[in-house]
């Protein structure tokens, strides 16, 4: 085989389909978020506003978070020095896990290098802990959940998105004595819709199944203490395992699982993706713990309230222009373009002409024909920036002769 030719063919296919991904060189300025500086390929620089970041509440710039990280680095240095089992467990890691367990009202938590690794490792390890486990997975679950379910040896059932009647039929068709787990999300990040948490918990209770909820796009954002969507609707106690991230609303880095002490002890002891991975740097753990603690307070609720307000304002303005966006009541605002080439073109024009940065979302992240620009308004996007975005979209829609439509329900 000519390996270079094979690589050229694979990359050319992405270019031909309009799906080739380009990294944008962005420098965030401390204290100025969502403003940043874009360094063009020719080396020139342009001031821009970030509209697609997952630092949903701007906590990556929070003074308390930064102070905690500086203090930890000054105290113990940069890296953790090893895996948790060798030399990588510190007071910072234990404090972070205590904050996470408290956040979800669980007995314990376990921190991983990322939420992707936490999902992949946990779901595959659960099959080892519960021989014969059948996993029921929402068809729109994140790639990390899909990979973890695939890697473990055992049966899986895929139910139609948020279709609890289909899930019930699948559960009823299987051996009542078989161990079961239902894996789903609380906020699906591409459409911004909510999982049917209560209904799925009802089915889990009826069929003696464990519940596994990915709250990656909800922790910090919903609930009176930022515990996620399950906390907001009063269903925390009915979730057996929570997955979450420290890199979105909490503004730092890492992922975790929160569950019973017995469950966490078993995962800690059996999960290869935890056992053989160097632990988070202490400064990162300290910053994440400070962010979680802050968002549990009234000040954290002020950020959540401001974020929801700005999301509603943006949606109202887009609806007034007839923009084809999806509104499920969450903090995510997807504007549907429907063509990968056009989506990339609009993204480029917004950046180059208006200083607005929003990445195109294409297949396989979303189905073909639903390509989109995904906006994530934050508490620190002010009225002027919202107005600038709306006017820019209006101008480009008219210039490019794109269809306008009412927002989806």
C-alpha cells in the first residue's frame, strides 16, 4: 500500500464534502472573555468575539478559580507525578472528589482525565462488574458513550431518541433477571433538547435497571447549586451514576463519575482508563474544586440566571428575523444551515468580516442535511455583542439568499 496516497485520499474526501475541519488560532485574554484575538494564517491579528465556546459561564476567567490554581502550583508544582495508585493522589484530588460527590448528593466521586475517558472507561468496565449486563442507549448519545458500550463484551439495545415507549418495549423483551443499565444524557448538545429523565427513571425502577446519566452540558448550568438538570427537576436520587465534565461550565479540565461509595470503589479498582492514567495536575484539580464550590452559591445562581436571560434574548431576536434555529429551552442555540459548504462559508464570513467566531458543525457530529452554526450565549456576552451577532446574521442571510423559517419547537 502507498500510505501517503491513502492519507491524501482520505483528506481529499473531507475537502470534497466540505467537512474538512480547520483549527482557528485563538488567544483568550484573561478578564476579557468572550473577547479574544484571532491570529490569521498570514500572522496578522484581529479582535473577535467567541460565540461557540463551552466555557458556558466564563468560569475559566473567574478570579477565585485562578487564585486557587496559582496557590496550588506555588505549593506543589506542576504535574501530579503519576497515576492515582502510584504517586498521583493528593489532597487536591480528594477535595475535588468530595466537592463532586456533594454536588450530586452521592457518597463518592472519581476524577478522570476527561469526560470522554470517564464515559468510555466506566461503561466498558461496568460490563466486567455485572456479567451479562444489557445496556440500553439513546441513539443520540455522545461518541464517548457509544465507544464505551461497544468496547465491553455484552448486549446493547439502541432506543430511538427520547422515545420511552420504544425503550419500554426493548426492556420488556429481555430476560427480567438480566442486569440492565439505561445510558442517556440530560442535555443533548447539538439540538439543545433535554432527556426524559423522570420517565426513564420510572422505567428503570419498573425493570430493575441502573441509570447512567451524562450531565456534561448541564452541570454548573442547571439546578439551584449547579448540580445539573436532574437536580433542577428533583431526580438526583434516582440516578445511579452521573458523568460530568470539569471543562465546560466549570471552566477548567477533566471529567468524573459520581455514584455510591461501593460503585466508585469498584470502578477505581477495575477501570483501566483510570488505573493506568496519570492524574490531573494538582493546580487543575484545585481550580475545578474552586469553580464547583463557587457555582453552588448565590453568586453562581446569578451567572446561571444571566446566561438563561441572554439565551432567551438571542432566541427572541433570531425568531423576529425568521432564522431557522432550534429552541428546546436550553442554553444552546443551533442555527440550521443544512449544507456543509454553506455552513463553512458562513462561519468564515462571520469571522473575517464581523469578528464573530462560531465553528461549523457538520457530519458525523450531526446528520447530513442538518449542518449548523451552534451558538452558546454566556453571562458575559453583553447586549451590544448580541445585537452585533444578530445584525451580522441578518446581513449574511440576505446576501447569501438563504431561506428563513420559524424556529423549531
